[in-house]
């Protein structure tokens, strides 16, 4: 074991965990990249670091400067940790529909947090648009712009993808991930395709997101909605441009719930809703492909970030769900 020099050096090099229950069930190796073990607790630490490092390299972010971002939570959490470690201030704009755990954590970590009503992207009050305006108003501030700043997907092209390739010894039949900004899916998929173009790169989607129909029919349209956070999009971001979208699998919230509770009860893994979408999609694909394949997906963040929601029976009841019997 080597010593990591502080928070920043501890990002990445996460374990690749065999999901034993679902692997045994399908006869495939279903592997989860344990991004919840990043020091900031999610897959977004990688993007946050690359965005800050790029702004430093370009001379845009100077000592004592401020990083401003609109985020569903995890990018902000990664950013504020890194800002603390590097001596920057951090201002986060977040839709008020996101979990209390994430909003409270951002404040505890030291970010200035502004909650705004959740409105569509085209509305000037949308959290992403608000964060862009605030960044312009503050002197010596940068806008992280995770959706369209391709330093985000570069993080996954340069780290997540190579780590998966090495950890599997190059034996990967499929890569699946849900998309928020699209950085994780696209950067990793693009890297894996450079190694072996036969690797299937598959989008895992909740209802209410337009990427499923985009991949299936070439149109940005959506049906239904989802209680998942941090994933789903109505547009093709810069981070999704030219993504190798081989196919898409759509997962219901009920399947997501059954999957996260199965991971908890059978494998001891406590994960959030986007991980439920990812793993459910991997299980469906494994059943379609048949035994003997290796499928890799992401365990994006911990269930602790959703304890008052996905793991709370009263909250689930307000959405018409109950805790699945596993
Ligand atoms: N899962 C969770 C819990 C997230 O917060 C995010 C990012 N918003 C994602 C998945 C999707 O990652 P990306 O932005 O790289 O597409």
C-alpha cells in the first residue's frame, strides 16, 4: 500500500467489485466500479478534479478564487472538498428537489449553497443557468460548467476507462452507465472503444429522460418520470457529443428499488438510485447475452445520500412504492 498525498491524490483507483448475487444468477461476471469509495463519496470527484485542474492550467482559477457550479449534488460535493484542499471558495446552486442529505452535506463541507426551484433547462431560472450568471458576477470566479465542459469526460477517458481495462485484464463485453452530464458514460465508453471496438457501450436510462429515445429513434423525447437523482437529461450535452451509443435500456423505478434492496440484502452494498438503474440494466443485458460475458457498470454513490428517501418507507409511500421484500 502506498501513501496518497492528500484528498486530491485519493481520487480514483476505486475497486471493481463483482456483484456476486447477480453474477451467480446470470452466469455472467457483473462488475461494479465502486465510485462511492472515492474520498468525496461519488463518481463526480473525478470530473470535479479535472475541471479544477484544467482551469488552473489555463490560468482561469487563481489563489483565493471561487468555483461556482449548478449541480444535483455530487459534483458540488466533489468540488467543495477539492476547493477546501486547494484553498478556493465554492458556491453551489442546486434544485430544491434534491435530497436533504446532499444539500446539508454541501453546507457542512463549507460551500455557499443557493437552492432554486426545479425548472426546465430552457427557463432562465434553471439551476445551471443561474450558476453561470452568478459566476460572471463574482470577481476571480470560474463556472465549472460540468455539462458542457469536456474536462469532465476527459477525466473518465484518462482514468475510469483505463482502470476498468486494467482491472478486467481487457476482458470486457459490455459497459453500461446512466447519464447525467454524460461524462462518465462517454469518457469511459470512448476509451474502451479505442481498446476494443467490439465492446458494447450501452446507455442505462430512467423514465423521464430523453436519451433513451435519442438512442432508439434519434429523437429527444421522454415519457414518464423517475425518483432517481443526478441522471436523465433532455439534451445532448458537449460531454455526450459523438458518444458511442450502441443501444439503450430503460429501467422503471420499481426495478431500480428491487435492485438496490437486493444489492443491500444479498451483497451488503448500500447504493443510490442511479446505481439501481445501472445494475438493473446490466442484469437485463446479461440475461439477453447469456452466460460467460463480462459486464461492467458504475456504483455511483452511497445509499446514505438517500436514506430519507429511497430507504425510508414513509417517503416511498408518498411516491406509491413500498420497501421490496427480498
Ligand atoms: N449518478 C449520480 C448519483 C450522479 O450524481 C451523477 C452525476 N450527476 C451521475 C450518476 C451521472 O454521472 P455523469 O454526470 O458523469 O453522467
